[in-house]
């Protein structure tokens, strides 16, 4: 029997190594940036007597709160990056469909940071500041080169199916669709191994999904201090 045949036969005796699933999922409870229009609509639904000036003032405070929270999240992520040698983080709302556009936005911010004037243009600096809030703490660390990339946490179909805002503008929450979306998120996380980090709203709890789909995987929910005016 040739050496090649012997080696091949020996390999067949042993199963191929299975894909290693995550040992731990760390869920950073995220606080979402929202646009001025969405913020104003939400406030008016709560109090129709608010003036535009009052809405603008509250939105300014909201942006300050989001900025403060993202800075705390960046500190937390830096500790996790150092401890677990992370290269990427899974992001809520990021799908295979919008991933390319989000990464293009991050590259645009990178380029601006490299080429901006000193002192920078006030309007461009403000707009870039809002773009940073949109990409979130993990995205800002990609800009700085402390993370390599962002990973899609969502399956596009499940994400869209769970959107509570209907075509006519009404809001209808579908528990079954939400659960299917969370299952899809967990399946995406299971593509990784070791310690996996995801930024995801605090209203989501993946513990039951992980018990069904990834027995033995640890699950940790981590929050930074909440600031007034920041929507989950």
C-alpha cells in the first residue's frame, strides 16, 4: 500500500473538524441615533403643543446624550478589543444589502479626517459629527483603525419583515416576526467562533434564542449608563 493511500485512508477514519461556534456572545445594549424628522414626529405624538424651538432644543440635548453614550461604548469596546483581540463587531440593522454602503460611509469619514482643514470647516465638521453618530461607537473605531470592519448582524428578509412601521405609516409590532429576526441574528453570530460582540438595542434579549440554537454558549448583556433623552 502506498504512503499516499495510507494517509488518505487514515484521514477517512476521523471526522473533519466541525465549525467552532462562539463560546460567548457579549451583547452591548445600544442606544439609537434617530434623525431630526423621526425625533420631531415622536415628540409631537407625545405633546402636540411643543414649538419648533422646543423640539430643536430637545434634539440638541438628545445628540449630546448619544455622543456621551457612544464615547462610553468606545471605551468598553476598546477593553474588549484588547482582552479578546477583536477585529470586528456585529451591528444591529446592518445586513448583507446595506453593508457596502455603510462601509463606504466609514471610508468617507476616514478620508475627511485625513484631509480636513485646520481649523476645520464648521458645517463639514457638524455634518461629519452626525455621520459618526449614525455609524455608532464600533463604526467610529473602524474609522480610527482600532477595528478592522463591521459585520452584518441581520438577515435582510427577517429584518424587513420585523419592521413595525407599515406602508400606511401605522406601527404594528409582530412578536413572531421579532422572534424570527432574533433567530436570524443568532444564526449570523454562530458563523463566528470564540468571543463575539454585538451592539443591539436593550429591548432585545437573545438568551432564549441562544438556548435553542447554540446550547452551551454564554450570553452577557452589558450596558453603559443611560442618559436622558436617548431612545432605545
